[in-house]
């Protein structure tokens, strides 16, 4: 029997209505739990008046703002599905996602008006609401003002889909990972407990809310617990340090990919910033360099490392702060309500020390990909999610991610799948062959290198290739460098040997994060 989903904001509105839930640091606007629930109820009522109901998708194209959470909780009240959109993507990329998810409503910040106008002409979206910072005359605000908030509650269970988050696809198109209410709940438990999340927690949120790291590490767990989140629309290392060090704001929690930690550590204000109130600082999304771990440790802050995916809520493993330096490079151990095993090519479980593919299962795992049963079937075996990551257990049971069986690399905390970039490269008629590999980068962890072969008699410069990619891809997917060669190395079946390319182009003294 499925477990009933209970309304988080309705509960907190009843228990702690006057407590501040969300602070928008860009305009200092504070939203209490009572206001958050009331506004979510008004949006839910308006959506029902427009004919939206259970299972309908509601897309949100906006920077970090309170309205994203209002949309999330409004959807939960009527059984609709929230679809946060990556505003860094191009119109062509967003067009694919919207045509795949077919939302009935697009909520868009006015700074993305041009993109929204194009998307509405390309995709069949019936309704649109515009929002704008500190503007109460927008269609979004008018919709809420004209709604009583008396929506008809729709019962949902933990098995129902609450959100769809699109991840870059290995076949050139992104896949919509279905996020259920159970996944959100168990992530709040799995990540919240080791992170010390409770009603007194105050988190500075700098990662974008369209990303599972921004939404769920630890923003949603803190809202589930009745704590407070502080939203920053655009990350700035000096400003982030100022906020963390401000005793009036009382920041206790922080989460980021390694790059923001590095940028803050390199900022002139880092040595003098008061970090004593910071109880938990989580880092994930990419391997964290020892220099970063040590730099924050020297300031009395032990970074909690972990591993996860959008498909795992995202919490999958965590490395306790006490083990951060002792187990450098480890992803820790699996979280409470989940299990992990490592298997060989035949599916047999491997003993400690041997490398194989990491599989994970539990109530925090996605049921599959939206509108993509083929990808779903390929991603699971006997109820276990195949992560595509090669890993091993050490003698103490700590997990090490040693390789990626997929060709994905991570740039600035964002997953990049070479096939998607290669599809764009092949739009250049001058190219005969193209391959993308990830190479180490001091600033971003990894960036893309395009290794290309020109057709006979054709000419093309590296700037030409990069300019073409810029027009078709989000910035983090655009290769930073281009190498022209005579032919790509291939095996007998014709598959490109990317490991050979890494051997040639990755400095042996700085191991590749493959």
C-alpha cells in the first residue's frame, strides 16, 4: 500500500506560521511559512481554475527565487508536477525539453522574456505567468491576488511524481528523471540527519534551484524540518563570505560543488571571515581537491563529501567530516535508507578492493525517465539503478569512485555528456570526425576538448568550432579547446578509443577524472 504524501507547508503554517522560511538576499524580502503556504495555495487554486490537475506539468524558468518553491508546493497540493528549467540552456535545448515534458503552464522571470516568447511559439504551452523581482503588477502576482486559495486538495502518495529534472543524455538528448514524493522525503532524512538539519538550521543556497544540488542539498530538507534558507541569485565569493560571516544572518549550513569553495578560499576576505557558526559544509558534484579540503580544514571547517545523482534524490553516499582528510578521494559510505553494491560485467557482486560498476537501490531512487521507457529499462537491473560509475570498496567499506564507465565529465559541477556536444559538432559540414573528452582544468575541475578531423580540402579554425558550439549549447558544455588531427583512433568495431585520446592530451602528472 502506498504511503500518503503530507503537505509540508500546510504543516508548518499550522505549527510555525510566523517563522521566516525563505529570505531573498537580493531584495531582503522575507517569506514566512504562513505566507509560503498561503501563496502556494493561491497558485494551486489559480491553476485548478485554469484546468490544471493531477499529473499536469508546470515549468519554471527563473533564477533562484521564492516563487520556485511556491510553484513546487502549489503543484504538490493539486498533484501536478513541477518542471524546473535550466536557464543556462539555449532555446534549442529548452525546446526539446518542453516538447518532451509538454507542460500546461510556463512560469517565467521577465529577464528571460525573449527566450519565453520564442519557446511559446515553438512549443504547445497553453498558459504563461510572468514574474519579476519586487514587481507586484506581473501576471504571476495578479493570478495570486485574484485567487482565494480555496483549492480542492488532491490526494497524492509517495509513489506519485512531484518533479521532473532533466539531465544531459548519453545519446545527445537530455532525459527527464522523475522525482517522486518518496525521493524528496527520504532525501530529507538521508541527507538531513548526517548534516544536522533541524528547525534551527539556516542555509545559504548558492547553487541554482533547477539543479538537484540547489533544490535538495539542503534546501528542501531544511524546509521539511522547518528551518530557514537564504537565497542568492548569483554566486559571488566575496558576498558569500560576507553572508556566512554575518552574525545577524546566523548561517549554519552551506553546500556547493568544489569550485565555489575554491573561489571563496582564494578571496582576500577568507582568512578574516568568521566561520565559527558554520556547522555543516557539504561538497559534491565533482571530486574535491585535497588543497580545498585542507584550506577549509585549516579554518576549522571540515567539508562533508558525498556522491549522488539526480536519479538518487541526489543523496547516495556521504563521507563524515571526521574522515575527510583520512579518506581523501572517498565518496564515503551509503546513506541510511539506501544500499549499494559493486558488480562485475556478469553482474556478480565483487569483494572489497575490486573495481566494478556501482549499483544503488532504495526509496530514494527514481522510478525512471519521463516518456522514455527504453532509457528506463536500460538503467535498471533487478531493481538496482546502474550508475555507470566504476567504483570500489576499501577494507573499511568506504566507497571510491575510480572511473566513469560512461564518458560523462563534470565541469564546474555540471554534468557534460560528450555525445550531446558531438551531435552539435557534426552539424559543421567541414568536419569528418569529432570526439569530446574531459581534461583537467584548474578553475572548473574539467573542461571539454574537441578532437576533430576535417574533410579533405576543408578549412576550419578552433574559433569557428567554438563559436558554433556557443550558438547551440549552454556555456558549460562548450569545449574550451580544439585539436585538429588526421584520424580518430578506433577499435576493430569502429568505436572511438577515447582512452587513447586521454593518454595523448591529458598530462600524465595530473590524472584525468575519467
